[in-house]
C-alpha cells in the first residue's frame, strides 16, 4: 500500500451525490508522481465532478482527497499552490493579444509577484510554443493555439501537478495533436498530469496510467499495461461474410460478439481457438484472417463500461 504522501493524487471513497443521483461513487484514485494519468469515461460518467472535487471547487458528499500529499479540505493552500488546472478554460478577451490576456490572468492571482509577471508570462508562452505569436490578438489564434494559451495560463506559476479536464474538446485534429504533444513534453519534464477525456485516441498514446469511469464508478485503474491485462483476450475474424461469422461465434457461446466492418470481434472465454476456426470453416465462412490478440483500448472500454467509446472527435 502506497502512502498518500508518495502520490500526486490520492482519493479515498470520494463520493458526490446530487439529490438522489450519485455522480461519483466511492472512488479511490491513485496517481503516482510523474504519471500521465488518462482519466477516461463516457460523457456523464463523473469525470468533471471528480476533478472539481479534487480542486476544491465542490465539496464531496463523502470521502477524502489529497494533492501532492496535502489534504485538500484541511490544507487547501499548500495542496493547491503547485497545482495548475484547466477546467472549463479561462475566459480570454478576443481583442487583446495572447500576452496581454496572460498578464490579465496573472493580475487576478493575488499570490503572484507583479515584478516577475512579464518574465513568467513570456516563459509560459515559450513553454507552449506561442512566444512568436505573443502579440497576436486572441481572436486570431487557431483553436489549438487558444487551448495552448489556456495551458500557459496554468503554467504561470511553477507546477508539480497539472489537472486538465477534456483539454482537446472541440479541437480539430491539428489542435488535438498540438495539445497532446504539449502534455507529453510537460510530463517529460517531470510534471505529473491528470488528463480527462471521453476520447480514447486523445490519451492512449501519452498515458502511462489509466483510470476508467463508468456511471460514477472507477471500474479499472493502474498502469496502461495493467489495465489492458484486466480484460480477456479477443478473437478477430476477418471475412467477406461477417454476419454469418457472427452467427457461428454466437452459437459457439463466445461473448461480446460484435461486427466491425469486415471484422468480427469476440471474447472466446473457454472456447479454444481451434474450435472457433473449425466451426467457421464447417459453416462455410471464408476466413481471410484469424487472430487471438490482446484487446485494443476500444475493446477494453466496451468490456469495462458496456459502452462503445468515441474513437475520434
Ligand atoms: N451541479 C450538478 N447538479 C446536478 N447534477 C449534476 C451536477 N453536476 C453534474 N451532475 C450530474 O452528474 C453526472 C456526472 O457528470 P460529470 O459532468 O461529472 O460527468 P463527466 O464524466 O465529466 O461528463 P462530461 O464529459 O459530459 O462532463 C451527470 O449525470 C451530471 O448530470
């Protein structure tokens, strides 16, 4: 058991009820220092509510949470001082430059040192690759640049932990790549990052750890490899007649049988691969390819949450 002090984020039985609805149901988050923790789940599964509790923006109905070893309820100032966050994004002024917007944002932070504002603003803009566009008006920024500016806003002070709620929501593929790249490089410098998303493709390439939410519960958590290991292997059959193949797999007793284009994917359970191939051939299904593989992240989420995830924007 790891002590909370060794973890960047730890929660115990964290719960939030809204009236009769339990939006977050007793979750125990474990985010080690240095991790990029992909906090995944379909819309409405409780990610934002969890993040708002972590940041002290709403109080939990039950349970506790620590950030960087400090209890958020008891010691909010030390807990939150070195935590940068992006939740619903700051409101930037369209007619001011990116730099002027960050100066305004810094002025709103009562703890910041005015003498160093300019240097910190430029360092943050440089960090997110926007220094060359510092004097450009915000309204002329692309979506990716706007989001990078928002992340720069979270970097005006030194941060050990960044909490980003759906940072690529609404971005085009180019903007998504920019933000993903930025998160990856911040992590390489040693900042722990908790990043939420309902889109698999956004976080799977950069996450060292995953937590998967489904209807308020944390249904899987661990290193990316551990989480993948919690689910069973899948068989994949590629064929010109996927519907016929699906019927064979269902008759054989495979579970989670799903047709995806010319591929049929299922969990074999106790049915050995030889038996599957034999039954397909016997039923006259032309098999182009057959494989037993570790589940893709998409398979994983279907198994864990019972829902398909959006694979892209
Ligand atoms: N202030 C509130 N009052 C009542 N219900 C709320 C409130 N905030 C969230 N909820 C409900 O709690 C559940 C979880 O919402 P939450 O926003 O945390 O999910 P999410 O996983 O972040 O989804 P999304 O990606 O859509 O934000 C939802 O059913 C939502 O309607």
